[in-house]
C-alpha cells in the first residue's frame, strides 16, 4: 500500500506523542507528507455577577497556547526530523470533527487512545472511537 498523506491528531497526552512518533515513521517509510493536527476549544466566558468582569483570555490567546503546544510536541517527539515533510495546523473546534475533516484528503489517519472508561487500557477514548467510525480513510489507533 502506498500513502501520500498521513494525518495524525495530537493533544497534550503521552498517547498522542506515541501516535505522532508512529505516524512520522509511517510517513517516512512511505515517503508521504505528515500532516499534524491539534484542535482546541475556546470555552464560554464566565458569567459575572456583581463587580466588573473577571479576567478572561482572549480567543487568540487560546490559539497561541495551542500553537505553542503543537510546536513543543513536534520538537520533543520528532526533533528536527529533516527526512519527513511535516505540515501542521491548529484548528478551533472538536478534535473528532477536525480529524474526520482532515481524513477526507488522507490515506491514513493516526490517533492515540486515552480511554477513560472503567476498564483502563481496554477502551478507546471518545475521539478515537468516533474517528474510527467516521473517518474517510484507514485509521490506526496507537497505544
């Protein structure tokens, strides 16, 4: 099987670091582009009752925080990785939707698992479970 684009979703978890490393190895093996996606959400501002508005982060600060986390994940997990062509993006919104959208133009989607269910290690995380059911390409879940 030949791949031209491998997409990997990352967050700040150890599982996503393993997924990123695995995806980079697959991209290298297939001379494919590695597209790294990190999604973030901007929470609703708190409701202020009483005196003034509480301190609140602007929307662009949430994006800058996610961009910094993405750069750090690439640096610590892949180092320079000059032999892999890497493209990355920070997307506001649901991680599952961002990955499903990215999978429409990919040959392989790689995700980690964080399964928080009662049988730790046996259950996929909700994002991993959702993308395996709805992705537009083959999905690999890395533990």
